[in-house]
């Protein structure tokens, strides 16, 4: 999360929930360096297509690691248009309803295929 204020909030929630082993990096995915990697999980908002996201993040994820992307209500249409490697990487799509906005978001869980 490149925005300091959002990263601070994420760290606060991690502390409140008593979670451990979680690092919030204040940088964009394009700025990840080899010294920060490899990661168990990378989480991102819907700033890229799933194909672009896979290309940028797979080099930094552990062998069995997961990528989790928040996408909007049209994610299923995007998945139909994506190429086979992207469709094969998708492990699960979890639909979420935002309670105050009456909007739908989807968490797309992916795993890099290293064949």
C-alpha cells in the first residue's frame, strides 16, 4: 500500500486483531524488490487486469503462495476474456456485499502456475 495513511490503518487493524507475521509495505507492486520477496500472500485492489497482476507479482510469491485481488462486479466477464494462464491461475472468486454502499466486490484468489 503506497499511501502512508492507509498503510498505517492496516497496521492498526493488524494490531487490534492480534495478528502476527504480517508486513504492510508502503510501496506499489511495481516497486517490490527481490530483498522484500518471497511472500506468502500478496493483496491488491483492482488497479490492473488479472493478467498484468500475475505477470508483476508471480516472481515475488512463494511456490504455494496466493495472490488476492479485489475486483468489481464485472470480474466474471473479465475472466471470460482473459487468456488460459489467467483462468488456470484462479482458485476461487468470493463475492462480497458492501453493507453501507449496497455494492458488490469480488475477491479473486489466484495461484501462480510455475510449469
